[in-house]
C-alpha cells in the first residue's frame, strides 16, 4: 500500500470514529421517497410493483470514505393482497465491506374503506469482510483479516391510506449471531439489531401544490437515538423541493423529479457544526436515488 493510500485509510477510520461517535444508524436522507429499504411493508404503497436504487457517498474527496448502495424490488401477489420482493444493501468503509441480502413478503388487510394495516417478514443473510492486513501488515493490531456471515430476520408493520399517509415500525435486521467478533478493536461497523419508526403524509394545498412532511426515528443498541424530520413541497406532482434535519445537526437539501412512472431523487447533506476535524475535510454527503413504478401508472408522491 502506498503512503497516500495508507494515510487515506487511517484518516477514514479515525475521522469516522471521532466525527460519528463510532457509528450512526444506517439510514439515508431520502427515506420518505424510498421507504421500502427500511420497512419492506411500505412496498404496499406501490401495489403494482417497483424497483428502486440509491447510492450514498460521504466525504467525496477522501479515499476510503463511507459509501453505501441500496436496491429494492417487489412485485404484487394480488391473490393474497400481498407483495413479494428483495432488499440488497452494500456498505464499504476503508478496508471493511458489508453486504446484506434478504427476501420479504408483505400482506395487508382492510380496516375501513380507506385504511389498511399491513405486516411483513423477511429472511436473509449478511456478509462481512474486514481486510485489516492491508492497512499495516507489520502492526499486530491490523494483522488479522475477518470474513464472516450470519442469517437475518426482519419484521415490519404499517398503517396506511393509499395516497394519504403511512406510519410504521420495522426491525429490518435481527441478526441470529454476531459478526466480526474477532475484530472488535478495529471494526467500525455496528452489526447490532436495528429498529425504525417512520411516517409520512401528503396534504393537497391546492390544484398545483402538495406538501409532504415525513419523519424517521432509528435506534441500534449502544448508539444514541437518531431522528430525522423532513418536508417537501411538490409542484404539479412533477417536481419536489425540501429539507431534512437530523438530530446530529446534519441538514440536507432534497430534490425530486417525476416523469411518468420514473422518479429521480437527489440530496446534499452537510453538517454546519464548527468541528476542527470537519474543517479539514469536505464533510458533504451526496445521495442519488432512482425508482421505476410498474403497472403503467405515474409515480406517486407518497
């Protein structure tokens, strides 16, 4: 490993540990536009089926900085008023990589003329690889590599009204064993169970404008509760602009464009706190999301 790359890897590890207080909940700014990755039950908001992709890149100019990708896809199972689908997530940080794959089933029941209650269950597997020997083979603390995997289970529940609102609770990762038990001194990833509470609603202001507020609360054991609150204003149900605020003082500008069944989203996240470490790197985070709704219908705001 050359000197520049070595410094970049060490910097990424140290900065991620000091700035993020060891680990943040693994979420993204566009949770209100692509909720299925955090709660598969939300797939029922798009009953005709959908495929969605999202990429997140932190600290763009720093080699080894955190990068994450999500992919979710589902199709209707109309006979049972259900959806079936898959979720895939990959994260990397310096010499560490983690990948999760799961399949889910979500089923709804009608509570009233417009309200539904839905539940989901998912099964999957998580893979972890820590190539710590690449950092400094001569340092005993970085000599051992880690390659492990474990089975996962997940559950979710959602109360919703189509094109109106939703509120739900999910446990997308209930790991059946611990990952990376041999590398606790080096590992930056937290593989604890995850819990999310999320909700959103659409308010029609007039014939041209709609307002969509949304929230997300995320918790993993040993990490402070993380909260997000966002609001987006849509014009002619074709373009939306908004803002997201996070409890760690991160702010994000949100943009969404809808053309037929295609939806494109972008967010720019930054932290305005005057932290000496953050003054030395570009602390901006970029996200790009893309989704396509099947069934020949236009992408919905909710």
